[in-house]
């Protein structure tokens, strides 16, 4: 099975061990995006991406320093993204074997890079998939990436024992995949907490649980869809009654 995550806005730019790291597969496409982004002033970039003045200045600087060769100022993707999902994934704790499993079974969707292996080297950046960035004849990033992402996922799935895609990405990023061309059964785990008398998705907790589910699959070398229901990290338990064949619901509280 193949696992999908979204990236995070918050980044960790501390030096990491780069042994065994790889290069993004669509880096030449990323370069085209960077060339377009370099045309934006901080003010125009802030308007395009709804950023503060400080973040606009920072990202204009990042685009200026971005290098297609990815030899300096680069970091492993799963250790660079630093939001709740990646706190749950805790990729820094992976053993050598788990790191290899993650490289084979985990993919991160990205506005700038299209799709990443967890230990692909990336430059620090900010570019969300929903950004309406015009590049050539394309009006946004969904059009820019087209079928490149789904074609790469289908190729990755051929190396898996089961044609199962575990969707732990946000809607914004999962929309980048052409579902009509996807050759896989999609399973979407949902995480709900008991609050004010009912079970509902509390996003800060759900994001961390997505990362923990990805780590659970990797650390336990899960290969079959039916084994996902045994996930019980952080107090979450599978609820069969609330679930469907392709939507697995986990309750807590």
C-alpha cells in the first residue's frame, strides 16, 4: 500500500544527516514554478498567497536562493515539514529499515515539487497547492501538475503488494490527483474526538493522528488494508459502525 500526506507550512531548517537522501523526481518542473515566482515582489506575493509582510519577504528570498541542483541549503522533506502531521510521523525516530520502508511506501504531495519521497532533499519553500499561480497556459497548480502526480502514484503502486492508497492528505492536496486515472482502492482514515456530546474532527488532533497512522503503517510494515483497523495510537480506536468499506473511522474519548 502507498501512503499519502500533505506538506506543512511550518518548517524546520536545522541541519540533518543527509545519508541515503534522494532528489525530487519533478525538480525541473519545480524550476519552472520558481522562475514564475521570482517575478513577484513581496507585496504581490503576499496578495497572491495571503501572507504577512514578514513571510512575503522571507519567501521572495527563498525563491531567489532556490537552486535546481539541490546541493546546498537542502533538507529531507519529512524532517523539514514541521506541523502536527510530522510531529505524529516522527520520522527522526525511524530506524534504517523503517527509513527504507518509508521511501518505498510514503509520498508527500507538494505544490512546488508535485510529489516527494519522505527523504527527498528540498529547499525551504512556501507554495500551497491551492495557489492560483499562472505558469504558461496554466491558471493554477492543479492545471500545472495535470496528470504527472497520478501517473507517478500509479507507477509507485506497481511495486506494492496491494493496490491500496491510504489517503492521509488534506482535501486541498488530494484534489491534485486525477481520481479517474488512479489505479487503486482509496482508503481514507478519519479521526474524531468526543467534544460537546458528540464525535467530531478536531483538526489539530486529526492532523497529528494522520502522521501517527503513517508511522504505524511504516513501523509495523502493514501491507493489507484490513490490518489498518488495529491502529490504536494516542487513544484512538476503530469504530466499525461509523466506518464504511473505504472510510475507516477512529474515535477517541
